[in-house]
C-alpha cells in the first residue's frame, strides 16, 4: 500500500502574505484625528521634524459622507 502525504490543517509552503515588518493596530478615532494621523505619517516619512496641530486644524476640511 502506498502511503500518501496529506497536509491537514498546516500551511502550504509559499502560501500567505509577506510581512511588511509592522504590526496591524486598531484604534477608534474621529475623522479629524484619522486625517491628521495620515498626514503626520506622510510628513514623518518625508523627514519633517515638527508637526503643528493648530495649523493642520485650520486647514482641515471634513469630507462629506455619502
């Protein structure tokens, strides 16, 4: 009798997503906070040293909901 190898419950080699090196995190926040965090991340990744919340607040325009 030939022994067949089955893969019950295990991951296949090469299956799944590649890691980007960071963790997924979940937070509840207002629309303003979400937009500010996205903008702040873009600036931080571009090398900006300081972030001005007051200036961002005056420029911020809430998006309309559908």
